[in-house]
């Protein structure tokens, strides 16, 4: 923990048990992730709203078009009045998963549409895009649409599963935070 026993966002996650010498990863998780969520509770955000924010950040973060996820998360966050730092953090955190799922989404989309399988790799796609964006879109535009089709069918289920899985632990965390919060001043 930081010297003042507060995390990076000013929250005081003192209800979280602290090891004698937690590892760097444990400290980072507590300060940056748990601390960010706890800070949202102190601002009046409900566990359900945080769960929705994380679930949407996860689903939008694996959208199979590189470069589109930040805008999608931003639009969803503004439209639904979600916390931008949380949704963008989740978006950033799932970038590796997005890269891994691009090919899976494309293959599922090809299967759904009975399209001929296109041979490609993500590094090859990035290289071709940088060489000539116009040629890239001519060559891989339909392939991108296959990925978007599969993502569109899978994303609602992913959002539902993530949301339902996150509400109970976030509610427990919220109750702990409420129980350990100092009493409000009666002034």
C-alpha cells in the first residue's frame, strides 16, 4: 500500500487483508483495481453499475476490429453514464484477449456465412494495413465483417455472463466498504 494507506485513487481499502510483504502484483491489484472499484463506491456508484461497466468493457474490448474498442467503450460509457476510467481500464486489460479472439471471431463468422476460409495472421494484417489502408480494406473488408457478425452474436451472452458473475462479489465488496466506512458527520 502507499505510505498513507490509501490507494492511487484516494480510496482507503483498509478492509482488505494486507500481507506482511505482498508481492508487486498483489499490491498493484489492490491499489489499481480494487482501489479503483472501492473509490467508485465512495462516489455512490452501485455494484450493479460497476458490474455493467466491467462487463461492457470486456465485451467491447474484444471487438474484432483493431482501434475501434476505445471509441466503442467511450460511446457506451457516455451513453449509459458509466465510469470512463473503469470501462477504459477493462478495455486496455483485455487487449491481448482481443488479439487472440480476432481469428476465432473471423472463423466463426466464416462458418455462419459458409464463406471460404481466408488465410491470415494478426501481424500480417497489421503490416498490410500500415502499407496501404485502401488495399487492406479491399482485401480484408468482408473478413472483418465476418468477425463482427460472430462478435455481435457472442457479445450479448458474454456481457450477461460477466455481469451475473460480477454482481455478487462486487456486492460483497460494497457491503464490506459500507461496514468499514467511518460514520457521516451529523453537523
